[in-house]
C-alpha cells in the first residue's frame, strides 16, 4: 500500500513537473514580449513586474524538480534531465539567431528594456548603436547566398572581437545589427562605433579563392530620461539613415 501510494505521488509530481515545464517553455516568449511592449511604452514598473513573474515561474518549476529529487526516484532522473535539456535548447532557439548564435531581435529588445529601466533608476546613461552592412545584396548577387551567410558570420565575429565585454550584441534581421553600450555617453559610443567600423573595413573574408570585403554604416543614439525604448531605436535608426545618405562606411550621431 505504501509503495503504491509513493508511486502514485511520484507520478503525480512528475505530471506536474511536465506540465510546469511545458507551461514555462510556452510562456517564455510571450511573457518576454509583454515586458518589451511595456518597456517600450514607458511602463517600466509593469515591465519589471512581468520579468519578475517569469523568474517566479522558473523558480516553481525548479522547486518541483527538487521535491522529486528528494523523493529519490532514480527512474525519473533521466526523464527530468531530458526535459531540462529540451528546455535549454528551446530557450536558446527562442533567444538566439540560428545563423550567428547572437541574440535575436526579441532577446536584444528585452536586454535593452532592462537597461533603460536601470538607467531611470541610476541615471547611468546607455547608448544604442544600429549597424547595417553596406551593399550586402551585392555580396549575395556576386558570390551566392552561402557566401552571404559566411559574410554575416564573419561580420559578427569581427564585431564581437571589437566591442567590449560589457556590451550586448544582437542581430535584428538580415544585415542589420545592434550593440547596446551600458553606461556610455556620446564620445565613448563614437569611439566604440569607429573601432567597429574600422575593423569591418579592414577585415577580409576569403571564400572559394575570392576575397570578400565589407563596410558598415552605424547610427548612434544616446538615451535620455523618460525616453521610451521605441524612441531610442527610432533615433538610432535616423542616425543610421544619415550615415547611409552621406555615403556609407561612417558613424553618425544626432544631437
């Protein structure tokens, strides 16, 4: 009787763990999107509460695993390890760009939202860089899409090797990227942007015996108090447009 009760309890806990795992995986992106939307609209308190909620769901899921481990049912350990591994893979897929392994747009915007909330609390100014590879379509047209993918990977590798460890890098889509510079105002941001621009200009990718070279245009926007995330992105995008219009392969900042 005791064994049957113990087995029933373990199965029940296991079912709850599976349900909690599925719920957390499915809610991971949705809750993140709500936080980004709230932060973009300037509702920092709501955004912070939503992010805390997501951490709470993870804590509950972890607690269930701890209880199961305490029961000591060895047969369930491989199953839960498999669930955790699957969760980790799903999280990576939800947060990263599949080609480069960098943050995708959604994940980058989450980091940007948190940094803007921190800025409002501490007054430590962040700066956003928007980067766009110049004439990227011509690389695809002249060398093929596989070469274009290789060029994207090479661009990311070169940029990551140039920015600071405290900076956050992400791929927004296509040939457009972003770098978040925490606690960095205009002069420091311009210095980082120019280092990246110069590194890309001097980098060479050899593909099937052919040399591929790239340049990048960069828009710089320094955050201001009470500025929404969408406004910061729009300001950086406007600066990027100026860099493109002025001939490309340059960094621009809007006062």
